[in-house]
């Protein structure tokens, strides 16, 4: 069965150029970049080249500002805990938002156990933070603000530049979790004005297990892993060179093809949202109409539960993601969806569709057709739908 | 993730629907997992003559409902009362650990429906039916945190391993 992947946020195939570069490296570049001989030199050269490409993707003019990590989760943990530990003597207050990814939420929860205090600002019905709320939340004790660039469940993009102006003025460090943005939309760390920015290679068709943390020059943070002096003394351990080489190539291609990729994703997303009412009724589109990732659509469908829809779509070879509590294995409604005002039942019926390079227009047609029959079948079974029908 | 039997009952659920002149109805809804089930019984000579269900929930919840109706159909009320959530999960060849919660709705709905019927017959007023929410161990004797799968004590309200409050259903980071 031909698989239609509409869940690029969970997994992206490696681009052929990325695969080739990594296979070449596996065969011929096994060196340790720290070594003082030519086997090491060759590895160091490849490491530098990858760093240049990755720095280029986020428009950092100093490649050393990029620290390679094991992925988005490590980057986020490093940024938050690294700042908290380095500045703990100056203050112990952190500001964040109600819709952050678990990597942020749980890093901060861990710090709360170590006597750090946290203020979490709300979002509006579109999932946007009001920069004034951030300004109000900052106290003399505040050492860090961490607000995500784009949301992984609803795609909303935050007013990062405005928040950065506030944090600069108040002399507080600002970290943004840009894991779902870097390589998808243009990211310019100089223009954004952030101090720290987390991202991951697999968002832009590089390998999973590699990521980056941008640390603006002059920002002192503690390492998360102690050991050698790799990564400018910020991340100990012999580099995952093969992964980093893959990430470098993926970054170069993402920068080069960005406009083309955005145009394609936008077209597919717009087609989906435009034609959706012809197939199903009673649903919400989550997120912001303008400030949104071009490749993500979040739909809350009434009277049904998301995991059931995922299973039915999968039977027909279509891969999507759901934000239902049951599927997450956490048995908790999504904090993001509750924060934008969805009720528990509607949050249960939420599907997240993320488009990618391998999608075509007829993928949307197929998805809509199968979605319609799945939703109809499940509504037939649903007592919520039945109650609503008998009340009408 | 799911057994073949679960997928079969999910894809082709048995006994879906409503019995308009039902002799008894049982409804359970659980806000934690967001699942809901309604069960309708037609009873003759203290036997379940016909049974239908409606469920809002995940694949496991639908499969549990379907399997339960198959197991209960034709049984005497006394025998039907003996069907436990564990029996249903076993008939489905097991459910993933984090889905055991969903299996708890099937038998509960049936037992509530039967109780409603017996109360009505005896002329008793029926108490607001409460789902039992009894915790059943279908994976050995241990109890697991639904968030991180760490072994926890029976009835624990806080998971030490992942620092999760197991009482509240949702929370966001507040002040302090």
C-alpha cells in the first residue's frame, strides 16, 4: 500500500542528498574532531562545514554560536537548566507560557523542585502570547523567559521580536523553542533578538538524534553534560559527526529551498481548509489565521475521539497525528488545546496534519475522503452525536 | 499496538446502536480519559435478549464495548453481573498498559444497566449511577503510573518517578 504521510512533524524521510552525505561519512570519515592528526583534521573540517551551514540557516554570523546537541529536547533542557544553574545566584524566577512543549514544561517543573519560581503567561483563543503579559510577569528575580517560536499542536507563531525587545530592556535572558520552526520558516536570530534558540535536524529532513542550540556570544550557560571541551566548552562528549554532517546538508538545502517549500505547504494547507467543509461539519480550526506554520493544520472534530480516526485512516494508508488524551498515552487532555478554550470533549477529537515535500494535492483529496467516512462511522457509534441528534 | 482481536472489534464493532424501547440503560462517562459509553438492554425472563451500545472513545474503548456486548448477549442477569472488566480485556487478548483505563468502562456500564433494571422492577428509586472506577490489575499484581509507566503504589496520588500529580486531570504551570 502506498503510504500518504501527513504527519511530517513526527517523522521526516531523509533527503537523498542527506543520505548520501551520511553514507559517505560512515565509510570514510570516522575521525574524532578533537584529535591532533590528519584523521581528526578531516573530521574537524566536516564539523566546521556543517556548523557553517547550520549557522547560515538561522543567520548567525558567528558559527560558534551553534552548539550541536542530541536533538530538540536536549537543546531545550540545556538552554533552560543551563541558564538557571549559571544565574541561580542572581535570581530564581522564570517566565514561560501555558502552551509550551513538554521539554520546556518538564525542564521547568524539575527546576521548581530546586526552589526556582515560575510564572506562566496565558495565550488568547488563537494561541498567542501577549507581550505585555510577559513584561508584567518579569520581576527583579527573573533570570529567564522561555516562550516557544511556534506551537507543535496548533502551529501558532509567537511575537518573538516584541518579547525580545522587552527582555533586552529588562536585562533578562530569552530562550525560544524553535524546534518546529527552524528549517520550515525563515529564522534570523539577529532579527529575532533572542539569546538562546533550540532546534532539531529532523524538522528539516535531517536525521533524528541531532539538534542545535544557538547561544548568542557572551551568554554564559552551564553545560548539561560535563566532560571534555567539545562544542566550545558547552557540550562535552565526542560529536555525533555522522548525524551532524547529515544535519549540515539538510540545513543547506532547507535554506536554499525554503521559499519553494513554504509555497508548496501553503497550497496544500489552504486546499485542505478550503475543501474541508464539503466533507465534514461541526469542527474547529485551531491556531492563528495569519501567524501560523505554513505546513500545519489542527482540526478539532466534534463527537469523536482522535485515536479512533488515526486508526481508521491508517487502515487506508494515511498517517496523521492526534492530540487526543488516549492516544498520547498520558490520559490528559492537551494543555495547549485547553489553553485556547477547547473543552475536554472537543480536544479529544483533534487531528494534527503536517505537510511535507513528498505530499501532492491528491493526498489531500484522499485524506478528505477517508476522513469523511471515518468521522461518519465514528459519529454513528458516538453517544454524544446521538444525544445531540435527539435534542435537535 | 493493539491485538488482532482488538482491531477486529474496533473495525467491525458488534451490536452498535440504540434500543428505543430498552428495558434498561446504563451510561458511564469518564472525564479523565474522555470516554463515554451507553448500553441498552432488552430483557426477557431475566436474560439479556438484546444488547446495543454507543461509545465515544479510542480504539480500545470501542473494542471493549463491542466485546462486552458479545459476551453479555443471551446471558442470564446473574451471569452477566459476573462479567468483569478483566474478563473483557482478556477476551480481547490484552490491552496496552495505558489503555487498561479504557477497559474499565465496559463492564461498569453493563452492571449499572442491570442494577437500574432490578431497581425498577423492585420499585426502588435508583441512585444516581456511579461508575465504580475500581482499579483492576490485568498486568500482574503491579500498578503503574499512567504517565511514565513506573511502578507505583496502589492508590498513589503522586508519581515520584515523573513528578506527576495523579489526582488532577489537567493542569498548567501556575504562579509559584
